[in-house]
């Protein structure tokens, strides 16, 4: 396993990359690859592959791919609680606790569910000071992202690269 020295900036980059794509996604993925290069070469390569793919397609194509991957009849749900608990009531309890945590940190959800992967990645950047970040990474994000990456087996999808890079990063950081 790779040991990764990280800052909240890297998790913020992953969060932005895993939201609906914007015009900055190539830059964000490139910055992510650059930040990972000295500490996790395999993860950096995967992020660079994702950046290259994003640069090679139109914004419309990337938006369609995101929707196919994470929305509608998704290959992979972006909701951590779903991967941890399915549709069980425990997911609802998990989301209530997350919402309370976000409120205690005075952080908005911006219209997204509290267990959305991007929201949770942003939350580990605020929780670094209070110890919550390690728990969120180790007990929630690592097992959920492991399940998410497994859903891509046999599918040629560039989002698999960035999720695998995230998993390597999380495992090295917990």
C-alpha cells in the first residue's frame, strides 16, 4: 500500500472532478495528477489518463458520459450511503448524522444529498482538525469507493480511472 501525504486541496480536486463536469475539469484532473505524482505514481497516472480523456472529447460527450455513469440507469451511484447500506433505513440515519455534522461545521449542502461522494470528499477537508475526517475516510469512503470501482469491471469507462485513483489515495491516507 502507498503512503500518501495529502492536503484538503487534493480531496477538493477529487470532489470537483466527481461533480457534474464543468469547463475546468481538464485543469482539475491535471492538477490532481500533478499533486499525486510525488506520493502515489499509479494514482497520478490514472488521474492523468482521465485528464487526457477529458481533453480529447467535447464537453457534451463528457456530460453524457457523466450522466450514463452516475445518473439515470447509472453504472455507479455516487451516493456513499447507498453503497454502505443499500436502501435500508440505516442509510437515512447515516444521512441525518452527516447533515448534522455538516451543520455543526457551518457548511451548506448546495442542494445535494449529504451522502453524495463529492460532498463527503469536501467534508473531509473541513474535518481534518476535529478527527472526523479519518473516520469518514476509513469507515465510509474507502469501503464505498471500493464497491464503486468494482462496478466498472469489464466496462471501458474513464470515470473508473479517477475513482481508482481516489481509492488508492484514500487507502494511503487512512
